[in-house]
């Protein structure tokens, strides 16, 4: 088996992990190369993932009080002093001491020792374990499926009863009810069969499909609640768009007994306000062209197929209708969307700074778009309109001439218009404007 450098070591970080991810990958690359299988590193949650296709390195942390400890095994890895470092259980190597919770030479040496010592101890013959694990998963799925079926059976039965009552009230309701009744009756019969079954083929198929999703690394963990709710934690989600790579981290998907889907991000997006470009702040996804597909799969209790579709949904981006542009999810801040208007949500939109200085404006807005256009601020305070160079209060002015020369605060020194410039009268002393002219002349002397 050829293991590429891109996939040979995968690290799913956790809060207590201190050793740099790069150091962990470099150390465990040797293990991946020697066994010819990829290595996945994760925090130990008490549940091992047996697989014929990979090595799983589980790390216990020092503060895991009350959590399951590794079972007794002859496949132990100890240090030079005889202290237990790790226990190997088939394809899983469990770090008993918190090696990855430190970043020093001793911790790196201990990890390298575990990687080398684990090679002859690993055993990928896990068919029997997988059979047991499959049976346990089937029972969990059956319990979850039964609760979901009973809930949906109750909902659909009530809905059918309601439709029968509505059908008596009006012809239009009768038409609508009669169209839906066959589909509801068919679905109720299917749900009744599932509800009566103690061990269904559907539960077995779903259990196998969910385990494949987990073994392939598409999902890290499933929680199947006795009340019919399903929770699924994805692996790292990455969106490729416009030649850029956007690492969005991990997500938690909830499918409740009523078939509703909620999605929340498990890793922070510092520059984004939404969990995902196509997920609202209340965790409801906008499924776009798969809006009909997901409810249909969930209604048929095909949870694994629905989760596959939702994983593809999280890994894709439609620039036509996102809740938030993909650029907000770029941790480098280098992505620029050529179709995005940088002025759209700007706090300085249409301000004097926006119009005269901002390099992003580039002709979008001019003086007529200014929030202070043709106001007292525009004429008296705006530094870009000194001496009324850009906008003049005289344009379209409807004031009588007398007010213009004697009362207008924008022409108090006749700097805009002077009534004497074109005047041919020689009886200045009889003119209404003569007293102010004298005042202005004396002020200039």
C-alpha cells in the first residue's frame, strides 16, 4: 500500500494538546511509512475505532478523571525506567501518559519511542471486533430508529386525522387532503412495519453505513440518543473556491426525531458571524438545491445517506446566495472577491471620507451621494468643500436677491455674488445695499 505524504498522518486537535501539530506529524510519519497505512491522531474518549485500514493513536489527558482507562494488555510500551507509556490494542495505540500535553524534548522522544515500539505490536486482524462493534452499533441505531419511528408515526397519524376533518369543511381542502392521503398512508404503513420490527434490515444497513463514514474519516463521532436524536461530528471541512482553500474546521450535525436539521461549528471562525456561509446564526442550514433530498432521506430513516449529502453541502459554496461571503472564512485575510462591493456594509459609506479619500470607492459614490450633501455641514465644515469648490449653496437657490445680499449666511461678505458688479446706477447712496457695501469696504481697508 502506498501512503502519500498528504494523507499519511491526520491530527484532530483538542484543547489540551500542546505539542505542535507539525511535530506530531513528522514523528508519526515514520510509523505510517513502516506499516503502510495512514495514521489518525485524536483525543481518547473511551471508545476505540477498530479498522483494517489505518492506525489510530488515542491520547489520554491528565485530567480525564472518571473516564475509561485502557484494558489490561500484554502489548505494552514502556520507557527506559519501566514506566508505562502506551498500550496497543489491535490497530489502536493508546498514549496512557499525557505525552501530547507537553512540548519539550522528553515528550517528543517519548512519542518517537512509542511510534517505533508500536510497529511490531500492531494487529490489523479486527474482523471479529468489527462484528461485535457492528452489532453494538446496530442496537444503538435500532433504539434510535425505533424512537424516531414512533415519533413520526404519531405525527403522521395525527396529521392524517387532521386532514380527514379538514376534508369535510371545504372542497379545496378535500382536494388537497385526497392528494396527500395516499403518500401519508404509504408512509404510515412503512413506519408501522418498522415500529413493530425488533431487528430490521434497515437498522443493520444504517449501522454498517455509519461505521463506514466513521472509518473513512468523514465523521469522527456519532451519538445516537434513545429519544431518537442523532448527533454527528464531522472531520475537518474544507471548501475549495476560486483557486483558494478555506479550512472551516469541524461541525456538529443534529437530526432530531421530527426530522429537523441543525448545524453548529465546533471550531471558531474569528472573522465570520455565521457558522458556515450557508448556515444561519440559529444553526439552520439553507440547503438550496438539496432542500427536497435531505428531508426525503431522513423521512425514509436513511440517516447515513442524509449525513453524506450534508457533508457535501458543508464542503461546497454557492456565491449566489450565502448568508455570509466566503471571504469571511479565510484565516489568512488574503482572499478578495472581485464581485463583492467593499462599500456594502462599511460604516463610512457615503461619508465625506468615503467619497474623497477611500481607495475602495473608485467612482462608486460622489458628492450627490454624500450623507451631508447640501447641508450646513457641507457648506461650513466639510474640508473637501472649502470656498464652495465642489458644491455651491447658490445652485438652485430660490431666495430673493435681498436675502442673498443682506441675510444669506453663505454670502455674508458677497464673496459669491456681488450686486454691485454689474450695477450701472450712480445713485449708490439710495441703494438698499449701500450700507452693507460701506461696512464691507471698511472691513477690507
